[in-house]
C-alpha cells in the first residue's frame, strides 16, 4: 500500500509541475503579445491555450475581413444612394415635362 501512495504522490507532483509549467509558458508568451491580442484574450475572443503566433494570424484575418466588410458596405451604400438620387431626378424632371438632361430655362 505504501508503494501505491508514493506512486500517487509522484503522479500528483508531476501533474502539478506540468500545469505550473503550462501556466508559466502562457505567462511568458503573454509578455510577447501586443496589447490588442492580450485584450482580446482577456475578453475571451481567443482561448488562453492558443499560441501567440496563432493569435496574431487570427487577428490579421479578423481585421482583413472586417476592413473588407466595411468597404463593401460603404460602396453598397454609395451605389444605392446614387441609384435613388437618379430615380428621384428622373421622376421630378418627368413631372415638370422635360427630359432629365435639359436645363431649366429662367
């Protein structure tokens, strides 16, 4: 029985050493991360076990998708506003009885 207890203690000690070593690795890698990656890790966007290089890659991908989405939405809005403006101009000019390209005579 005594050998079983000592084996269990050795196993518990090695598990504790592994956990503390993993935590130390996470803390060391956190010092190398930029502020944005640390903030996003704190907020739960990235798991704490993810490597620093992988976090940087995911951050770059997220930002490029975000920029693409914002630019796409902006160009969609500009296109939609232009079409609406052209339609309103056509309706107003047709109500006045002239073609849209004619200038007003004073």
